[in-house]
C-alpha cells in the first residue's frame, strides 16, 4: 500500500487554499468485525484484491470476503514513518484496528516507539476497540513509558535514551461510533484514556447520535461539557461502496450543532453514495429530471441509476448519485475544522 492517501481528514490545509495529502501507515494486517459499522468494510474490499497466494492479505479473509480474525505484524512497515522527512498527518492502521485483541502489547510498544521517534508527524489512531486501548494505557504510566522507551532504545540501537512522557503530544487517539449504541459504549472508554487530542469518527453514520445521552454524569444535559472536557474533534461521514447505506442529514446536523455550541472542531467528510433529496416524487426521478440538491446545486437523475429509501424518515428520499457527485457540503458549505493547539487538553 502506498503511504499517501486521499482520506480527507488526514490532509493538511494551507492558508492559500491548497492542501497536502496525508499518509496511511499499516504495521498490522488483518481484523474482524465488531459492529454494524463493519458490515461493509472498505478495508475488506481492498484486502480481497490482494488476497491471492503470496499476496499481502493471503489467509486473512474468509471465503465470504470478511476478515477472519487472523492478525499479522508487518515488520517491513514498522519503521516507515521514520523515513518520511516532510511532516504529515498519518492515519495509523487504516487497513485494520491497532487495538484488535490479536495485537500483542509488545508490538503496540514498538509502534508507539516509532511514533515517539517521529514527532514531526501527527499520528491519528482510530479504533473500534477503545476498551482495549484504555487497558493498554492502564499499565502504570511509568511502566508503559518504560516499555515504549525500551523499544525506542532497540530501534535506535541505544542512540535514544527512551525517556518519554505520556500522552505523546503528536498522537491523537480516536474511536469510531456509528449510532447511539456504539457511542454510549465507546466514548466513555475513550474519555478514560490519556490523550492530548481525543476524537470521534462518526462514519459510516448509521443513526442519530445525541452526545447529551452519553455518560451524562460527566457533563451538562446538552453534551457540551462532554465535548469541551474530553472530545476535541468530531468527524462525520456517510457510507460509500457498492452496498452503502444512506445517511439522514439531520443525523449530521445534530452532531454539527452540538460541536458548534461547544466550540469543538467539526469535520464533514462526505455524504457517501447517497444524496438526500425531498422535492419530486418517484415518477419525476424515473424520468431523469434534475432534483434539488440540499448542498445548494442540482444533480441529474438518470433512469436506472438511482434507488430511493423512504424508510429512514417520513420526509426523506435519498438518491444514489455516487460519492463524487454527492460531494461533502453540508447545508451549502464545507466543514474542514481541525483541533488547534489551544484545544488540545487532557
């Protein structure tokens, strides 16, 4: 896998409007499904294309194409970030889950050692297993720091003293949540994990998430205190791919509005394959007429190219127009906010 990626939230945006792509780093291969958000896993589709004999993902998938739970460390990929001189945002283990139960603590120590040795980069660690991530850091700080430090000394052949303080300031820790159920289960685990920046990836967003209902003893009834005191960034996106499920725009707006009220950066990644539309009846779509686009423009609906969902809510019709045409504007604008130094707190 190449290190550069088109994943929007890894990019570095510059004042002149240009951006520098981020990178992915995959020192682990293999995974297994844990929730509804995994059902149409993009990484499984990518891995299936390289799963033949002697290929990188051979033996890591069931015949059905789903991950089989076998985990492999990739020694040849471990030190890659140390050779990237230009600073970049790095999505760690985009093709797996760094905190899968099959990943040994000793290998995690080596991965964090590499991150500690590359402070020029910002590492974005995203997991659906925040309970394992919390347990990894539950080892007393001195012991975990020493374990990572020992790996640093090994990697540098004793040239680095391996003295670090956790949490590492350039390592952001996040969890994926797709609905209220996973938010309630995973966010408290993330909040109990030491990090300079904690973030949520609500992609694919499969239902409404009300942060005021998550661990209410931590904050006020609006969810604002939870955001201000523990979550520093929220990413939202719809699902893409051949079996994608549509996203109700109100689900995205609910999270955006809570972030805005709490002055927390909000990033809208994409609509996914479907664009919500509620202006014409089915006959108009079938005839190929243009439909109004809530992003502020229009999109042409060609006969046979779209199908529609009425079951999400009585007022919603979603048209399959493809990820590119659906775009990433929410209520007529892009939302490309990132954590800033003043918002990085424990």
